[in-house]
């Protein structure tokens, strides 16, 4: 196995421990994101809510 393939295999193993599949879609919990990126969970939740609100607003504007 080449070094590049070895690195890819190691990264795939790490990712497999982070991402879960729910109803055929990859998912990561907000707690896991906070842990991985060394952030406070409440800040991660706030960021997710802001991004969702912006996306909902964008979709609402597109429909009109």
C-alpha cells in the first residue's frame, strides 16, 4: 500500500467514527462537532440555528 493510500485509509477510519448514517444520509451530532473543533456546544448550536434561519429565509424569498 502506498503512503497516500495508507493516509486515506486512516482518514476514512477516523471519519467512520464521526459520521453516522440515518435514513441513508450522513449525519454528525452538534455535540460531536463541538468536540472535534474544540468549541462550546452552545456556540455550535447558535451557529447552526443562524445558518438554518438564513437558508429558510433564502428559500422563502425564492418562492415568491
